C-alpha cells in the first residue's frame, strides 16, 4: 500500500519541553547565565502584573532557550542563548509587560540563529483586516538580502517579470536588508487589488522597479503534452494533490496517443521551488520499484525519518529524462536526487538550487510557537542537498565547459521545441531520439560556428 499523504509534513508539530533543568545537562556557566537572565527579567518587568503571568513569561523564555540548544541544526550552548536574551532584556523599559519582555528576548534569539526560516509566532489576538493577497514567489534570505528562488507558474510575480535569482532590495520604497524572511514576506502581502512595488537588483543589470498586483491565484501544479513518441510532464509546484494530478496526466497521455505507450518520459522540474515534501516523496515512489527516496539527519535524532519506495512503478521502467535548473529547489530536489541516485532518470540542465533543510515547529501553548531548522535532507547516496544541490548528468547552459565529469552542452547548440521555442526541451527530445545515450546525443548535436 502506498504511503499516505498525511504521513508527510514539512513542519512537524512537537510538544514543548518542560523545565530545561530536567531535560538538558547544564554546566555551571549555563546555570549562572540563566540566573543573570532571571535577574534582568525581574529588574524590568511590571511587578503590578499577576505573578502567574510573570512566571509564565519567564518559563517561556527558558523553554525556548532549552529547545533551541537541544534541537537547532547547529549547536548553541545554553549560556550563549541566555546571554543574548539577557542583553536584550537590559535594553527594555522599566515596568514592561511580562510577555513583551519575553517576546523581545525571543525575537533576538531567532535573529541570532541566522536561520532565514526561523520564526516565533505570538498567540495574540489580532484584528481582522482587509482580505489579503500575495504575488507568488518562493524566496529566502541570503547575506541579509531577500533572494527569489523562483516565481510560481502563472503567478502575478512571474507575469510582472520577476525572475529566479533576483534580489528584492526594496518593498514599497522601504529597504529590505536586515529583515527576516517572515517580515519581508509579510510586507509583500497586502490588501487584494493593490500593487506592491518591488525594487530589484538583477545580475548584470541595473536596479529595476516592478509593480506587482496582489491577487488570489491558483498554481497549475501539473501540465502535460506529447512530442512525437515522447510524453512531457511539467510539475510546477508540489501542492496537496500533485501525485493524483500526475496519475491523471499519465492516463490522459495514454488516451491522447490512442492507448499506446510512450517510448519515454520528459519530467520538467525547472523553476519548481518545492512545496509539500510528502507529495515529492509520493511522486518519486510513483516512478520507483525500490530504493531509498530521502532521509533526514539532525542533532535531535527524535525527529529524523527515512522513506523508501514501495513496489509499483507507474510507467513500468520506461526511460525518464528530468529537466532542472538553478531554480529547482527543496521538494523538487528531493525528487530529482531520488530518481538520479536510484538510476531511474538522466538529469539534464544545471545544478539545482541547494535548499534541503527541514523546519520543525514547537508549540508553547497559548504563549506562542517557535519554528527553526532542525534537520537536513540526505539522498540515498548519503549526500546532503542543502548548499550543494543536485548535479545533472548533462549540463545544458551557456557555458560549454565540462563540470564535475558530466557531459556539457552549450544551450545555443540545442534545437528548439514547442510553442515556447524551448532549447533545453529540444535537447531532451534529441537525447531520447538517440536512444538515451550520451555519446550518440553529443554526436547528433549541430556544430556551432
């Protein structure tokens, strides 16, 4: 029986820890730092507030420190974290509300992690505002700057001209540098029907301003087509029904060619920024009979897991060529690596983005929830994806030089294919027309003058 989608979640909700003294062995330095933290908190807190509120807020701060020290992907000593928090508390006004003190200190801890995906959500009641819309980008923070991994297919951002690799340096004329990822994305979102003005620094170009409308939109996760005897499947994003849509596309392809079987499949993951990891695992399983798909590795083994393929290749072992580029990221890289490492697909394109980390959320009851990076994805070859990416078997880009022993092709030497005059797709078709053999494919390429 295939793995159920509900078994997978990008964010794992775990119960918050109890008192830190009972869960993590603390040195004398750790205990001294926590005592200094307590003193700084009591010196600034509003003593007229109920004792239970003050105790709860201070306990929250202790629990957050303990949880980060135990589970964050990089090691932090309790004393380091306590000292960061203490410095923040000492800068707060006298007679501050207890939760304000705790939240200010936790905000410092989250920023100190240098984890673009780390957030702390306060469980405060917020007034409902106008209906909000987004622009459809996947982004990250690199060296304090907001970098676009990829715009989603058909999104307002893509239609406005936002490209993978763009640096968003201003949002509505306010600088982005130094903001967290959550803060930047919150500023991009806004009332439906309004525009957000992005100022973008693009490699090799001057700064440009792009007004992008905020809307509600749907990403078409799976598209398909047929090129002669070869089937083409485009996965733009891993949403909640991607594997079901894949099965539907496979059935429609067979119907379109009169019930015959395609000779091979082209799987296009270019500009796919990821999405639901569980769906990527299910799609990988759809093409595999056996073998490991992905595993995670982290300091806290309690949250580690591994997924293996079940028998039942939907396309019965037919050849697959997988297209990827520098904007293929996260869940898409899991699929790419799983098919490559299990010798199920030949990869064509460029090195993928290299986003292969897992965030875990830890709730603390009514006071809030912290989320940060806890694990890295590991491929079946025992390699990590994060910061490395997935290397193609055939490099197709503007640089004809070989890379890491792979065959390399200049993009201008590829024939065009489809309505978009897509050269990488043309090279994929040419590769399949030549029996899926790299040497024959290279010999069939037209020679550039």
